[in-house]
C-alpha cells in the first residue's frame, strides 16, 4: 500500500512534466527493446494497443516519436472540469502525430481517416469500469467477477486490426520499459469476450508482478453480477 502511494505521487509529477516533452526525453522515459521489429511487423496496417492505468500511463503516447509515419490516436474520456480538460489536452498534445480523440468519437474518427495514406494506432486504456448493461459479461479477474470495456476488441474484430497488450515494467524513476504482446492477429475467428479474457489475463499477470504500479484507487468493482441482477433481473457468471 505504501509503495502504491509513492508510485501515485511519482505519476502525478511525471504527468505534469509532460508539458516539456520532447523526442530526447521520450527515448529515455519509454524504452522498448523490440521497437524496430514491432514497427516493421506492422508496417502498412492499422493496429490497436490496449493498455492500463499502470505505471505512468500518460507515457504510452510517447510512442508516436518512434514511428513518425504513423498517427497515434490517444483515445480518452473527457473530464467534467473544463480547467482539467484543457490541462490534459495541453500536456497530451506534444507531437503532430499524437491525435486526441474522445471515446464517443473513436469509431467515427477511425472510419473517416482509415486508408488515407497514414496508418493509425489506436491507444486504448481498457481497465476502467464500463457502463453496466443487461448484457454485460463477466470475467474472472483478481479472484472476482469483473466487467471490462469491450469497445476496442469489437473495433478490432470489425476492421481486422491486430491487438497488442502493452506490458509495462518500471526501470527507475521517470523510466519505463514496454513490450507489445499480441493477443489478436486481426484474422483469427474468435468472439469478443475471448479477446477481453486474454487482455484481462495479461493485465492480471502484470499487476501480480508489481502490484504497486496499478491504480488501485480507481473504484474498479463498483459493478457486480448481483447489482446487474437487481437492476435488470439477470445474472451472468464470470467466465
């Protein structure tokens, strides 16, 4: 618990410091041993990276400086406070190929801009709690039934885009190493929930390795099968 709060304080400072982000700093803040191979493997096609609130998650879009032939689409949820909305848009817009798109506009943006000469990478942080629906399905995650946002996997299945889980490791203060783990190749015949389960499995393994790096203060389990049953008269067990 103490290690988590130390990490959270560090993340706040790192996030604010992105106001002065530049390619040189990006190279030391976000390391990737297999960057060249990953770029070559996905040359000429769009892909999705599914990440989490782990480590300094605001560092993920720094990837845009590693591949200037690709637009990195940072998908985000707008804040209620106009002051903080302006602030976060300011610190996130540090490169011309880092595009900010709201969750509600993601599909519309992708359909409009796909195939226009530049490949797109959709960056999605997918460990938040989704809106509770009657058809919400549950995954066994950290020993309890958990609902996940499935927009990213459904988008991948619809347009045949590969999905990579972003595995992050803290190297030192202000420095993280990432690795892209493929959980969908863009062609496999599989349903959306199987891809959600693969994401959840990778995320749980990463959290168990360094639990203090995940954002535990987020109310991740405010929805439950019991709450779903009370609201919709239906209960679905975790798979």
